[in-house]
C-alpha cells in the first residue's frame, strides 16, 4: 500500500506542547518564503489540529514538508525533535539501502553471468565506471544518463553493479539518498499503475513515507533497464502527467518520467540498446552517454583467468588467439557461454572443442553442452519433448511480447517444477523477483526460433503463436527489433551443421522443411503481383549471414530482381555488398546512402574516433565490392546518396572497361542520381555515358555547376553516347548552362529532355529554340515547368514549333506565360507544319481571355491530342468555349485537363454535352473540383450515354456528398471501361519530368 499519511511527522508534532505548537503555527506563516513557496492562509493554519496541519503541509508542500518542520522545530527550541526526526529518517533510509544491498548482492551472485571477482570486473569496466561517477558527482542539478551498447555487451550487469555499489556505500554517497532500479520489461503485462505504486513495490516495511522520500527529488535516481523489450510506445508527447500519485496507463507513467514531466528534479540512468536508442534518446533532456563496449584483449585474458584459473585461463586465451577467435568472445554474454561450455567439457573430461562461426551454432553448442551435463542418459525423444516445452514458452512469450513469466505460464506449457529447477541450474532460466525469466533475453529468442524446428503437424495449434510467414513478415516490416534476431536464428538453425549438432541428443529436426517454407514466402515477395514487398533487405541478408550454406544463400538472393536498400552505416554496407555479390538475377538496385557512411571528418554524434577510423576503412572496402555489382545491373538508382571524392573515383574505376570487363559487358540501361551530394567535378559523366546500353540518365536534385555541365555535354557529344532520356530537373542550371546543353544536343541521340525547376528564364529557352530549329535535333519531349519563363519565351517557341519535325510534347506548366504567351503558342499550333501532340499549360496564370484562341486550335489542329489547362482561372466562360470546340466535328482532342481550374457547376451541362458529342475525348481531369450534386447528375447522365467514350474521369470522390458519391460509384460500376480517379496524372507527369521525392524507405 502507498503510505502518504505523513504519520512520521505527526508523531513528532504530538510531542509539542500547546504553547510550542502555537509558536510552530505562527512561524509557519513566513517559513514558505525561505523556500520561495506560496504561504498557506492563516485562517487554515490558525484552527488546524496537529493531524490537520500535517495534512496541510503534505498537500501544499509535499516535497518540502519535512525540511520546513525540521527548521521550525529548531525555531521553537525543540532541537531534540529535529535531531530525533533526522535520525529516524536516516535510519529508514539506511534500512532501504541495506535491503537493496541484500537484494542486489543476491542478484549479482545468482543472476549476473559474470562469474569473476568484483576486482576483475572493475578492471574490465574501469573507464565506464569512472565516467558514471563523474557524470553524477560533478552535477548537483538533475542529470539524465544513458548506458548504450549492442545486445549482450553487459549493460544490465553494469547497472546492477552500480546499484549494488550505491547500496554498499561505495558510489554516489553524497549525491543520492534513494536509488530505484526498475526492469521495465516486467511491466509489459501491467496496463496501468502510478509511480507511487511502482516505488512502493521496492520499499521494505517501515520505510519512509512516499511524501518523505519524494520531498527532495534531487536526491533521487531512477535506474531503468530493459527498454529494448518494452512493448509500449513511449514516444508520446500529449496526455503526459506530473502527478506521481495518479493511476494511469503504464506507457503514460513511463513516458512522463522519461521526458521529465513527472519528478523533473530527479535524475535518470537508462539502459538503451540498438532497438530502443533511436526511439527513446530523442525524448531525453540533455542526455549523457556511457557506451559499454565488448571485451578488449586485455579484458578477455583477465576474464578467462578469473573464470577458470591462471594456468587454464591463459591456455584458453592463447588457444583462441592463435586460432583468431578472440573477436568471437568480445561480447561478454557470448564469452560467458563459451567459458561455460568449456567448463562443462572439462568437467566431463572431454577434449575441449568449440567451433562456432555463427550465432546459431554458438547458442546450439551451448544448449547441447548444457543438456549433456544434465541429461546425458536421457533418450533423444525425451530430451526433445522436454526442450519443446521450453521453446513453446519462449515463442508464446515473443508473440505476446512477454519476457517475464509466472508459474501459470510454465504449467500451461508443460514445464514441471523439476524441469524448472534443472533449467535454472543450467542457466537457461533465472528467478526474477517472484517470477521467471530467461537467463538472457537473447536466449529466449533462440528457443523461440527453435520451436519452429520441433513443432509437428499433429501438435495442438496455439492461436497466439504465428506461423513462419507471419514471423518473417514481422521481421521485414520492422527495423531493429527482437523479430530480426529471431529471424537470424531461424535462418541459422536451418543448416546441416546445426541439425548434426542436435541429432544425437534431440533426434532429427525439420531444418529442410523450414528452409522450404522460408523460400516459398520470400518467393511470393519477389512476385510483382504481391502486395507485400521486401522493405528492409538488409534484415534478410543479416539472416542469411548466419546460415553460411552457399547454395541456400544464392537461392534466396536470386529470388529478387529488384531491391531497395537504405544503407545507414558501414555495417549495413558490408552486409549488402557481401550478399549482392552472390546474386545472378539482380537487375534493379535502389540505394540510399546516409551521411555517416562516407563522412570524411570525425563527428562525435556518430561514434568515437577509433570506431570512426575503422568504419571509414570498412566503408571504402565494401563500397568497392558493391560497385562491382553495378556491372550487371540494368537499373541503378542512387537516391539521396551522400558521397565523397574517393567514392566517386571508385565508382568511375569500376564502371570503366578493363581487360577483365570489356565495355560490352556492362548492362546498365538506366541511371538515376537524384539529390546526390559531392558529385565530383563531373568527370564521372565521361565514364557513364560511354556505357553501351545506357539510355536513361536522371540527375534530379543534384547540383550541377557550369564545369559539371560542360563535362556532361562533352560526354553527350561523343558518338558512343546512347542516352535518349536526359532528366536534369532541379539541378540549379542557369541560362548560360542551358545554352551549353542546347548546343550539345543538336547532334545527340537525346529524345527526351527535362529541365524542370531550373532558373532557365527566357534567355535559356531562346538557346533551346535554336536547338529545336536545327534539322539535326531529334528531341521529341521537352519539359520546362517551373523554369521562370514569361510570355517572351513563347515568342521564341513559336518559330521552333513551326519548324521542328520531331517535338511531340511540350511542358510549360507553372510559368508566368499569361494569355499573351498562350495566344502566341496558339498561332504556332494553327500552322499546319506544327506536329505537337501534347501541350501542358497548368498553372500558367491564364484566364478565359485565351480560351477563344485555344478553342480555335482545337477545331483546326488534328495533331494535338492532349491539352492540360489545370490550375488556371478560366472561369465558366472559358470552359463553355472549350466545350463548344470539343463538340465540333473536327476536334480530335483525347485528353483535357481542367483540374483545379476556377469554374462553377453551371458548366456541367456544357461538359456533359461535350462528353456525348466528342468522339475522341477519352480522358477528362476535373480533380480537386467539388461540384454541386446537380452538376454530378448531369455528368453521370453523360457518362452513361452510349455515345460517351470517356475512359478516365479525374475526380476526388471522397470530397463529394454521400449522395453524389453513390451516383459516381454506380456509374463506375455500370461502365467497366470507366475509371474515376484522384490524382490521375500525377505519376505520369512526375515520371516524364523526372521529379523524385526526397528519400524515404517507402519511395
């Protein structure tokens, strides 16, 4: 029960005489001023009894009540009460520390997989321990610190030792009166609680009241462990609470504490692994970081000597060193498993042998060795049945996101008390308060994966436990979760090596069946019609790395012809490079490479200097490997990649022909380099544009200086260049640079040119028109939206349109052309020599004034098939004129865009008439228009008419009334050839303009 009664303070007040109590109350009137607090009204104090005064103090000053009382006892000359109260408080605080010392001494001895003396452990974590002391001892204000590092590196052990040392009087003695240690994973099944209840659960009998404990939050430290395994989302920003007494959903309590809404003056020490770090770290206020690293060579030697003895420890150390296996044991948890296996082998007087190159083989060797020590005489069938109960517990916990189990969980899964006792001794399980947990969370993931190899068709189905496809779906849908580690074990266990390790003690496991089920699921992902996609191939490749069976690895990798991957660091780069090298089917690769991968100067935000140096070396090595994959690709998409000069040079080297790789061996047809940084001086163009099959080049969002443009154009002029589609949108191309491009394209093979979102201005277009007028120019498509053009540009285009014999699409959208400019274009379109088929004029500041000229074009030009006039103020007058032209028998227009145009529902009758009379019109875009129901009725009647040939109507049905929506849906259902779409042309326009969105994993 939560004690907030203030009974301890009341006991001392009762020792005051009536006169002393009256003086106490009078002095209380001004005492809050010393604490910069608002005083209680004298009316409330004057008539309050001693019990009522304690309630007033605890209500108004819950954090300062005791400090005020101690000061007032001295002022009424009752020093004895002040001393007595302080002694009592110290006694209760000491009692809590003694209780914690006993508790954590037991945890340290029985639950922490250290097995070495304290002195040896302190040598291993000497640097981190000193930093832990300095972070808190050097600050009197609240501090938030995080202990980070990979799984199994000893973060929890480190925090347990800190808690034990505080309780033993070694650490933070003048800093914290209370330190509370909570393993948050044990709260996964707690739906709601209060911080008061959480704290009270850790207090022994006769402790201070919560009001007393929390009266000085600066003297309190909360140690929170296990965030990687917490199922709650703590990224809440709303509904947080500052009341530690209030019972609320668990995630709100934890979020409020972590984000310093609740008890903001207290300090925090959090354990964050790779899963929780990116989620929790941004929520913290000025966090200080302590990184727990794997064992160094010196630490390993110390550990081995302490675990075994001096002679045996040195022998083990030297053996590992000579076999280059020290790195295997750099992870403290794996090191403990390794040493435990060796010790069991020594105890059984076997020859010490431990050869494990993957996590799965490592854990399997540990499990088999433990079983041999405990159940050597049991037949395989009995061992298998027994192991299956443990695996069922583990996998059920995973699907329920449960890591702490009670006796009912064990009973339900068939685990007997005798089995539990043996597994506790074998260090598969351990006690956790009054519950059971796996000895390490990763061990639960291992046994959860093993379940899928032991289950049989005849087994009773447990609904909560998902299938292998469901497991894989979770693994690929999420980044850095426990599901990824389960996937790694699933792939790693599905090997002949693991099967042979298990067979003598557990019989045959279904590793081939599991492998085939994995293949079937992944094959479905590779099918184009599948709605699911492989979102994080690095997760798949991380799993394959634990398999090592070359045939299976190649079979999986070859399932995918197209892969998209986000390379976040050199480790991911290594995984991707190593596995893509094994692919013989890959044709399309989409890469995003983040800033930290090829960063040239050390940034403490990412890593320490030693790690940075090693990462830089690794990145260069694996980039070279990855570049060799590009030779056989058909499409390479380098989307928002952060490169440096060396990376570009390596790319040039690999894509250049050599005696080993002749020019014709390169298969690249399409290269996209959008939003690329550090593109170099442009010399890469000479390498790329000589590739014999390269026909598509998109550099959207990549800044191209004049010198880069000159290099590009120099390469374009070469006869070897086969590029037909050149997309240079948003490249900061000036008028002058546009002139250089125009000159280079006169004798080139480029048929499609996009210069959208560049400040070309009218001068730039003048250069392009000179190019278009040259008979050698074969350009068919020219995209010039958002190019800062005015009606003057239309004057230049007039001559080009009349004389050019190839241009079929001209995009002038979002330029300030006005009616004057469009009238000039209309003159060109009326000329019988003009062959233009598509004209895009959306957002060109047009009014109804130009619609008469446009209508004239529609009735005399048989070539023009598409006209986009969206986002213009053409009003009802303009729409009516266009509809008259559409109804003319000479009109051959097929697509008309009026989306976002300003007109009313009064035009719907005219549009309806045009739909039934124009024989060629098959696409009408009215998107972003909300028409009245009467207008929708008129359109729907036309759409149902037998003479209406419309196949696509652009409309956002969701923006209409329910009545109109019903009508539109009925028309669509009746007419199988008709589609009513929102954003009908967006993808097509974006593709032709070469516009790319800024990278995200869904692009």
